[in-house]
C-alpha cells in the first residue's frame, strides 16, 4: 500500500473525510458504518438528509455482503464492475451502512469503482465507503482534482490526486427490485443495460424512487440555455460537433469525449462570468441521454 493510500485508509478508520478519485467524478468519502463521519459529508456538501449515498465496495462479493442481489443484479455486476454502474438493491446488513447513509431506506446503492486509487483504498479499508460527488450540493460534480479541492477539500483530512476523471459523468443508477429501473442515466447507457437484461421498466415517480433527483442539480452560476446554434450577446457558447463555440464538448461530435468534458467546460465557462451559457444540441442516443439529463438540470428544466 502506498503512503497516500495508507493515510486515506487511516483517515477513514478515524471517522474523517477523504477526497477520493473515481473513474466517473471525484467523491467525498467516509466510513459507511460511522454515522458521525457520514454526518460530516452531509454538512460539508450542504446536502439534504433525505438524499441517500452510494456505498462503494471492492467487488461483487463485498456488495453481496450488504445488499441482496438476484440473478439480474448479479448479471449487471458481472458485466459492468468494476465500473460506472450503481445498483440499488434490498439492504442485507444495516450495520455496515448506517441509517443516515441510506436516508433510512430499506434499500442500499452499491458500486465497485474501477479507478485504481479508489480500488486501493477500498481494498485497504475492507468495508463499504460512502462517497457522493465531491461538489457542494446543487453544483456541478468535480472531474478534476483542483475543482474537487475547491468544492469540499477543506472538509477532508486526506485528498488523493487521481488526475482527471476519465468518464466525467456520474455512474448510471439502476434499481433492481421487482423490476429493473433506470433511476439516473449515466456512463453505462440504456442500450448497454437492455442488451444484457432486456427492456427496462419505466422509471416511475422519479423523486420518490431516487430522492436525489428532487433537487435541481449541476447548475453553474450563469443561466444555461440549451439547443443553441449560436451565442446571444453576453453569452458563452459551448459547441458540439459542427456547432463551434468558445469551447467545444467535442469538435468531432464524439459523445464519450463530450461526457468527459461536460462538467469541466460548464465550470470554465462559468468562471469567465458570462451573462449566460449557451450549449449546442447533443443527440439523445447512447451517452447522449446522460449528457442531456445533466444539461437539462443545469438549465433548471428538471426538478
Ligand atoms: O459516479 C458516481 O456515482 C459518484 C462517484 C463518486 O461514485 N457518486 C455520486 O454520488 O454521484 P451522489 O451521491 O452524488 O449520487 C447518488 C445518487 C443520488 O441520486 C441518490 O439519490 C441515489 O444515488 N441513491 C442512493 N441510494 C439510493 C437508494 N437507496 N435508492 C434510490 N436512489 C439512491
Ligand atoms: Mg452528486
């Protein structure tokens, strides 16, 4: 174990917070079993307590110690872990993930991240680690170390620099209970999920099923306008494909590149202090569903 990973593991054991890089976005991590440590996360983020956290585990075996997996959950974990998929399943071990971390629900969200530093910390700690995105509540998730430090670094005992997050968007969240539902589109696309387990059930009452979907999220300071082909006076245009702007999500129209750039460019555009941020249209297929979901939230069109 490297010295920085050992320091992070010690901090988690002591009930302190750690800035943890994952392949999706930076997380603000704590011992899932320690209610006092988890309370610090809610405080540092200014996060409403009804919004539950994801428990990060090393692998499927560790996940199945805290959650009840059926054949579909097992198939999803086998196909996409370690990686950017979160599975919500019935809770098995209430002591391993404290009530506050689950917002009192009888389900638990679990994910095995693939980032080598996250994996090293999880292997060293040996128990579930809760980690919401490291932004203050309502702000874009940090995808760079410096952005993560700026958001919530002050609340952490150890901050691990894992470089830029490869995916750049939060994990896909699916619940596997009576049916399989997509609660949050993300890096693993609807198409990839359906190829494995067949058609997904319609997400019913979004807010009730995934409490985090209630609040407006991912919003920069400046108002965001979508499907823009050119900038209005005072606006910064973030382009995509043929629509060129001061920034571009991906000049070649590549959705993977666009996802990786999305939060970084929203932050950069916002730093310039424009009257508004205009964003070019992004197609809805594949990763586009998650990108458009985050853009709609940034524009205040959802929740
Ligand atoms: O990629 C990610 O998932 C990142 C990295 C750090 O792993 N984490 C992240 O956590 O995005 P957070 O807290 O920002 O988002 C977790 C989402 C929220 O929308 C929350 O409501 C939902 O997962 N969630 C957590 N537990 C749940 C549960 N038991 N039932 C339904 N939704 C749940
Ligand atoms: Mg978040």
